C-alpha cells in the first residue's frame, strides 16, 4: 500500500535522468542511462503497421481486488487505468491532469461550488450511457467506511446531479486548487454494478474493457462504445502477473511480452542487449525509516537524527540497488515540480552521528529493527544493522511479509524500535498534499504506527498543510517548503532512499516475433501507462 509548476512529459523524464507501491515500492546515477522510447519522446521508431496486434505486458505484481473505488493492488490499479475513467485522468509521466469523463475545467459558481459537464455520448462498454447518478454513486463508494481514498477526498463535501449532463461539486476549501487531481481518484462504474461485481471485474467507459480476469493474468478488448480522445488501437491486450524476476526478464527477452515493468537492476544490460529499450524514471517511490517515537530514545530528535547520519546510504545504493537509487534532499525527489531542498539533508557522517547521540543523553542498548521482506529493503536492513553497531547498539533484525510486519507494529507497544519499509502513494496521484497526507495526515500512521500526532511539531505540520490547500502558486509552494523542513528536521518517518523504476519495451527494435510498441515510455511508480500505446508489426 499504501503516492503537483507543470512539466511536459519529456521534461519530467529528462529531469529524472539528470537528477539521477500496501503498495510498497526513485535518484542519482546507476545502471544504464535513461533512454527515450519510440514516438513518445521523439526517439527512433520501428516502421510497419500500427495497431491491430496483441499488446502484451509483464507485471511485477499479483492481482487482488479490482474495485476501482477502493483499490490498492499495483496490478489492478494499472490494469484499471485502461478500463475505468475518472472525471479527470492523470498522466503518470508528469502527474498532469486532462479531461476524462468531463469536458473542460470545473466552472466555479461561487468559492465553494463548482460545476462539471460530462462528455457528450460517454458510454460504458455495455452500451449504457454514463449518467450523473453513476458519478454520485462512485463518490459515495469512495467515502464508504474503511475506504482507502477517504483521506484524499476530505476537501470535497459532496457531488450532486444538477441535470442530465452536469454535476455540482461542493468543497470546503474556497476554489480548491487541487480539485481536478482529487476528482481523478474517483473512478466511475455503472451505479447498477455492485461493489462485489466491480471488485471481480469492473465495467468502465475507458478505451478497453475486461475480457478474462484470473489470478495470474487479465485479457482486455477494445471498448466498442468508447468515444473519448484515446481509443484502443490493438485487437486485444494481455497483462500477465510475472512476479518472479527471472520469468519476467525471460518473457521480455523472448518477446512474449512487449513491455515489462520493474526490470531487476542486474538484468538491465542483459535486456538491453536483447534489443529492448530501458526507461529509468525517477519517481516518488520511497524506502523509508520510521521510529517508535513513544519509546526512548526515539522520542528525542537528536537520537533520531543520529541514526539518519549513521546510515551508510552509499553502500546501500551500491549493494541493494545496483546504483538505481539516490539520497533524498527533500521529502520529494528533485524531479518533482514542487521539490525544494530541505533545511536538513542527511549524508553519511559517523562522527556527527556519534556527537548527536551523545548530545541526546541516550544510552545505546538492544535495538529491534524490523523490515518488510522486499529483497532491497532486507539488504538495507542488513546494512543498517552494521551501521547502528557503530553507535553502540546490539541490533536484532527481523524481516517478514508486510502484513505480519505491520500487524506487529500495529500492536502499538514497545516491541520494536525502527522500521525500514517501501511505500509509494504516487500510484494514486502526484499532488504534494496527497503525498504528504498519505503518511502524515490524521491516520493510522500518525495515530498508532509512528504515534507522532500528539506532538506540537505534527500539529504545526498539519496546520501548515491545511493552510497550503487554501493557497496557490508561490504562496502554496512556500508553505509546502515549510512542511518539507519540518519533516526533515524531525525525521520521524523519512525517506532513506528514493528509487528509480526501470521499464523495458520493444520500442526501438522489433521483438523476435516481429512486433514492437509505439508511443510508450516508462513511469516512476508501479504499473505501466498505456494511453495511446499501440503495437507496430514490422
């Protein structure tokens, strides 16, 4: 589990290259350089017949719930992007928004009321028209008790039908500047489709529709009733869950898949040698550290900062990531539009770490370090175990699957000291407030897991976040900069590394089967973006 000055798609990816997921999954240097893909960014193209083929994708994840209004599965979120539309759509190359089921920007009737017009003739794959009632029901489902998206939608008080083509949106923040980003989270299925049915096989109004849905793959067909700007160009699509890295690499090399996400760093040269293009894109994807601040010495900021300076992140990058990660200088990566260098930047400095720990007045002893079982994170944990010995700690390292790890932490007791784990809420969107709220809103992370919400610093952070939502432009950025400084200075939950996502595609050359893809480029979060992507048969 479990992610806004606009940049063009090319600029965003270029910035990533130069700067360098229960979704647990961006970064200077390492591995091969970023490569532009086909027509997406002006690179070489395979010449031939465009469209009419079979678009094949290898996913690094397993499907679970497809429910568009409460989905956290990397596989399902990515597949759903082709099937189910929001009022606005997000381009995950640069997190910009564009028209989805709506036409044009929200029209503000007053400071707290906006109107949105549905696309003329929009229809689900069943042939049924998309109605305002469908949108109203989708909003209700997103806000159902226990829903994953509730915290993203708190600025929206309600969505109502005005007439057959118009919706009225009520907000509690005057002329809410991030309205389009948040409306994009609400994915619309027919109101008549039950939650159970949508969880198994959603019906949508997007360019594709689900054909077969299984535990290991999905197949999709073009939606014959789609009338938007990005129609499917191929006869079918198949997304396979290839969670084993070797199987995923083999399928890509052989051409069984035309696109493959999450290429293992050690396999990049091998896959490139086969003729594939590798996009390496800086994303928000974070490997973070979290302290049990209810427990001494982690209630002392100097003790926490000492740990941050004690971590040999250069060795982590080399040993665990084959160079495909970078050291954060802010809560956001440098490639993100709202990036601003934080007041405190952590570099490995053992002398400084020892000095800060001494200033904290704490005494080193036994330390319970937990990690999830993500292979890179386990390697980070092993490195941290050695690094923290230099501060005098006797470190017991426990690595387990995410559910077991968080079940232990959610007991809210003193049985753990430090957690290292992956996280990437940017799969839901890239606006700065969303990325801040995922961990630092008034939620389970701050209430129970990290339990920082009683502190004056957390209250100041949340007041600043709330004020930023009422601003735009430089005024908003200045407040977000203050948030970045609070997070860096206090480091209760903070990025240790930000990783690059490598994605492979047969785009500059044809696969062994004589087929390539056009219009594809990788993204920095989990999944693949397939809007306007088509096969090319040589």
